[in-house]
């Protein structure tokens, strides 16, 4: 009888043990950054998500560290501006929101039949629209879960080679070292693997054209979605994020939808370049004083000190895109900063950063060999000459202020100015030329 062997003891499974330091560092850094941003936002304040519209505005002004930090930390800038005493008097009306939601629901009704008809009409290559369109369920817990579910649906639809309509997918884009979740109105997967962004807006498209400023804003917003799709397309075989976006709007002030194709290659390139210039959020947060917080529950003095501890790059264009623009404008005016006059003026003035320095350079200070100083002094001399010419005319005489009469040489008078229409009059050589911007002769 064969001898029975004793059962062998199971081999112990080695424990994974602690992760190497180079693997623990990114995880620890990410946790520390989230804690730091929560402290900046306020312990009891929920983060405000960064949408594509705000991201496009942030990309348009990459030098503003203040907005980069506040948006990255999820700070409610509208509440912060109100606590500072400079509330932003703009925003979308409730009527516009209701109208936009109603129009979007109409376009997406019946499984997106009308939406797919418009897309196939403009980007489908002709022929009848597809009979079957896959509409995957993108429901999941939290933005991270929805992002993962969207990526899976895009891969499955691309691999199946069929038409698919993704209603409000969730995309992720890394901005200044922090992930940002974006939610376009819709994304369509073509059988050839092309992914097309669909942007639905409530402003009208009259006779096939819409307001250029609103279309430009929609194009910049859509370019952000295209950038996020490109990140997923790089990881999906046979996929390509299309650079042509379908813009859907009401037709001729009605509630009937119409569409137009918008090429966003230029906006995509500009946005990508600007986003790469953004300073990483952790670097900005590390430079703040200890105890800095943007909690709206703090006093106005504390909030003002916290906001001023982060550098800003104010420009008049911020007034239509940033809730803190009025606060930044007031600070710029108080400091006499030339940024309040616009980016073009700031660029022309070179190293002169304040209005006081500009006026001093136009007087007797500054290096005459500096082209900026020379131009300012020339402008000051021309201004003094123009004022002298206007004061030389008697009240009620030709060319006097307020009568709009033309000066000699045939210049037509401008009402309320007393000088000729630009370009209509010519200067007398002995008088040294014309006054810039008026075209009227001095003497």
C-alpha cells in the first residue's frame, strides 16, 4: 500500500509592501494639493466646477494667475466679488436659460432624430440619414464615473463602426496640473471613427448667419471640447476628433432648429497654446502667505488682502468674462496702472507701467533717446498746439468749438468739435502740419 504523503502547507503570498518613493510622490502631491485648494476655498464651501466657457476665458488671458488659482480651487468668483463690494452686474437671465433648455429638449427629442438629420445633412456626405443610431446610457456616480463611462462608450461605438449619439457626455482635460470636467451638449460618433462636437445655442440664425461675437464665443467653447476629445482619441484605435463643429440654433427667431458647420482649428490651436502657458496651480498656491483663504464668510478686509496676494492681469476685455473684473479694474485705476487703458496701449508704452510715469515722460523726465518717450513728447506738443489753435478762434467765429464750421482748405466741420473731418483739410506748411486725428489746419 503506497504511503500517503502529508499535505503541503500553502506557500505564503508575499504582501505587496509599501510603494516605492517615486510611486508614492505623485499620489501624495495630489492629495496635498486637493487639501490646499479646499483650504483656499473654505472648509464649508463646495467647489464650483470649471466649465468650457470659463476655461475659454481663462485661456484668453493666460497671464492672470489670480483667475487660474480661483478657477482651479473652485472658488465662486461671483460670491467673492459680492463680498468684496464689487458685484458683477452680468449673467444669463432666467428667461434665456428656460428658452435654451426648451430649445435643446426639442432638438434632442425622439432619440435625437432631428439632431442627427441636421448633422447628416451637413457632415454626413449626402443621402438619407441613418436608420439606426446608438444612444448609450452615460449615467454614473460622480464626474469621474461619468468620464470613465463616456470614454468606454466612445471606444465601443468606434470599434463597432456605427452611428452613436452621446447626450451630455463628460470629458476631462488637464489644466495647469489639475483635471477639469467638461460637459458638451452632444458628441456624435461616425462610422469612420470621427467624433463630432455638437453645440446647441439659443441665439437665432437669421438667413443662415448669426451674431459674429456669439458664434466666436461658441467656437472657442467648442474648441475646448475638441481638445478634450483629442486626448481620448489618442488612446482609442481608429478614432479622430473632428475639427468641424455643428452649431445648432433657432431659425429666423422661431423655435425650429437649423445648423451650420464651424471650423475650430484656429480656436483649438490658440486655446492649446494658451493653456500650456498657464502656471501650475500648485506653484501659485505655494507662493501664498500662510492662512490665505477666499471663503466669502470672511471679512471684506481679509478677502481683499487674500485677493491682492495673487497677481492679476487685468484688461478691459475681462469685464465681459470674469466676475472679479470690476474689483480688478478699481484696483488698477487706484494704482494708476496703464492696463486699465487696454492691452494695445499697454504694449505701446513699453516699460512705462503707470499713468503718472507716462505723464512725466511726456514732460521733462525720461530719456529723449527712448522712442516711447519721444513719441509721448511729440503727442504732447501736438495736443498743446491743437488747444492753442482752438483757443485762438473767437466765440462764434469760423472753427470755434461748438459751431461745427469748417476751417479753411475745405474741411467739413464736425458738430461740437470745430475741426474738419479727418482727412478733409490739409495743413499749412508753415504751421507744421495738421493736428493728428482732426485733419484741420491750425492757422
